[in-house]
C-alpha cells in the first residue's frame, strides 16, 4: 500500500527541485497555489503529470488535469492516493 507521507514528500521534492528552483523559488508550502504564484505553468503541469504517472504507476486522464486536482501539493497528493486506490481495486 502506498504511504501518504511518502507520496507527499516525493511530490514536494519533484515540484521544488524540477520546477520551482528553475524559477528561483526555493521554498513552497503544501497549500500554496502553484499556478497563481508562478511556480508552475502549462508545460510544467504536463511534466508533473508525466512524473506522477511514471513514479506512482497511475494514469491521469485528460479530464483529470484540472486546477482543482493540481493546484497545490495537498491536492496533487489526494489525486495520486485516489488514483492508486482505484488502480489497486481494479486488480
């Protein structure tokens, strides 16, 4: 079973290292709105979704790539946990 604290930490690390730091941002909170604060743009969203799919072995549908699902670390974690549970239930 996937550990939620581990999921959040991996997501936070990826967003910080691969997206935020390239824009000179060295710190983010788990509730910070990533698009509003200029941390992530449309290209970054697609990179993030690709990372989530590869890392957590989930499939994020086009209809799930929404502001609500990807607005902050907490929301992204909820999406990953939800998708992981559905994936496990489908096996």
